[in-house]
C-alpha cells in the first residue's frame, strides 16, 4: 500500500546519522505490517536496513539476532548440535503463516516491536529468556528481558526515539529440552494460544503467549501436579486476549488443556 502522507525517507548508514526523533516518525525494518494499511499519522520513515547489521551472530555464549534479520534468514540458519532447543526457531517461524514474500521481508525486530499477542518472534525470544539490546536516542544503550519488553497488545517498553537493535538468546536456554504447542481457531488461522516449555534441571519453565495480551512465564522447581499447574496459570494470568481469533474463555480453556498435555510430556523420564 502506498503511504501518501510520507514526506521523507531517511537512510542512515551509521548511528551518528540518525535524525532526532519527531512526531510522525516510524522506524522501517521489513515493513510488511507498516505498508499493509493506511498510516495517516506518519510523516517520515527511517530505514534501518541501510545499517547492514549481520543477521545472526553465533558465539560460545549464545546467538545475537539483529532486529533486521528476516524470518527466512532465521529459519534457514544451522545451529550447533548441542542446542537441542533450537527446533523452536523453525516452529516459531512457521507459526507466522505468510507467503515467501512475507518470510523474506518480515523481520524479527519488526515482529517483536509490533507486539501482537500472537507474534511468534516474541514467543521464541521470551521462551528462550532472550534479552533486548535497545539503542537510546542520546547515544547510549540499554538492555532488558524480552519478557518485559512487550507490555500488552501493541504495547512495548520502547521510549520515543528508541530502537530495538538486537535480541540475544543464551546458549544455556538453547541447550534445554523444550517442547512447542500452537493452537488456532481455524487450520490456517492466527495463533490463539502458543505454549513453549523447557526442562531446567528437575524443574519446568512454561511460557504462554498468543492467548494472553502479553507473554506470561511460569517457573516450577519440579514438574508440578495437575492441580498446582492449573492454579499457577489462573493466578499468573490476569487477562485473556479477546479478538476474532478466539474468545477469552476459549483461550483459557485450550491453554489449560495444552499446559496439562505439556506437563504430562515433561513428567516422563
């Protein structure tokens, strides 16, 4: 879609070339959502693609995924053999149902910053205890857990002028045994509940997304009983998401059923 209100497109090649943030600015990564509907309030686009950030950098301590890394680049990456939880990357990428054009354009950072409850990159990064690296407009940098970055439906912790530079996933999380569950109202529909669980020693970490306005994470020192799991979910989840892709009571129901199925799997030796 043409954005007829745009008056300028800025393409900085280094951080010092970033303009001062003003009302009507938007940072452009892939733009698959930005160009999908009218944006009458926008006047200027700041293209992050011209920074040419390396999409993926693997180190001994984990992996840094740049905000401009596309879903196609992420899904095609080969991971160390010891990272048994890396299968979550492909599962989460495939949770975003889109054409090859979308996959080759949509970015990890754009998906997280859009902050839709069903955003699969948010699901991936929170379940693997990812950390956001954020550029501040004064030239500084700050970091925060992805779990705290998404604050609600279309809400993030970004201050005006801040940019999500990258997401870092620790190798420790990627080495865990993990399991993935996704449910939708229709066979090709948007995620209505997306749950990811990991074994941490004798304990269990359960991350709930899509069914809730923001990511919810539960930690258990041992695999919980069915009753303890149900109580923990109802205690921690204070609101269930409500849109055309699923009513709140149905999302709560399928989340409980799926969580109990995961609990049974995690209880096995």
